[in-house]
C-alpha cells in the first residue's frame, strides 16, 4: 500500500470522538469503541462476547466473572448519552451458543432494558449464529442503513460501504518513548472494521495478514484512548 492519495478528512468532537464521512454517511467513532450514525440515531457495537468469563471457567480457566456486567454498563452509558432509536449489536454478542443460559438475572434484565423505547437488532456472528432465544430484539444476518451494509465478518477484497467487526482490530503505535497498543477502528473512509466492545475480548494487530486487501488505500486507525479517539496514520503503526 502507498500513501499518495489525499489525506483523510476528520474532526475530533468535544466528547473525544472522531467524526468522519464513511461511504457518504456521517459517522462518529466513539471512545467506547461503538460507532454512532447521528443521521439515523443508530448506535453500533461489535463483538461484546458476553459471558466469555463463564465460558472459560467452565473449561477450568478461572477469570473474574464480571465481564458481562462491565460490558453492559459501558453500553448502557452510551445509550443514556446518545438516546438512539436503533441499537445494532454486530455479531458475537455472546461468546458461545450457551452464554444466554449463563446470564445472571440482573444481566438479563439489563439486556432487556436496552431494548426499551428503541429497536434492538442482533446481527448474528460465528460465535452466536442462532441469535438470542429469550431476549427482545430482531435477529438479522446483515442490515442496510444509511447506504451502509452492516455484517459481522468482513468480506474479502474491497467492499465499499461495509461496516463489520469480527477481526477485533488493535493498533500498535510507534512513539518517541516507545510503543503503545490499543483497540482501534480501522477505516479507509469507504469501509470500517470496529473494535471489539467486550471487556474480555482481545485484539488483532491491524498489520496482520487478515486485514490485507480490505482497504483501497492505507487505512486510518482510530485508536481508543481514555478520553479521545486518536487518529493514527498507517506509517505510524507497527507490527507485533
């Protein structure tokens, strides 16, 4: 990839989010890792991997069982701040097909509350291909909105207008005092891959071969910081 194309056009919002045009749609890359489409009042989050902790515990690898609670707390905070009419969970919302059965009553109630007064859409992923069984909302394989196509797994090759998750992108950023690794959005302004929203979800370096061929030009990473999303050019990104 080369960097001879025009520079990206983006602004940092007062809330710390990165605002840019994505295949003609105005989009906001939130510090939480969610994508906000203001024109549609739509909040999109990928790869929550709820009940990952309990899944690992069932196999003998004990993790603190608080990932679902923390992930839902962050998602509820975004809903409270933005008041969306549409919440789209972009696949792998549950870590496995029995995760819904392991939800505590409080967490199940929290998920139910997310749908109150709005439309909740569960886009299915490879971890949760059946969708939820007892929770409110609509189940979809993919979804079209604002000229964008929302699906869990990115399609190979160029796909203008695609919004996907699945790959859990992370940016390793070179800096004068060393390097820092953060979850990130990755986009060429034509398509975007969202970071994993789940508390226990890992990250795959954007220079991994899995991202090769997805973008028409060297992509921009929107690295998640504590109070803002940092726009990082391709040449500043290091491999693991």
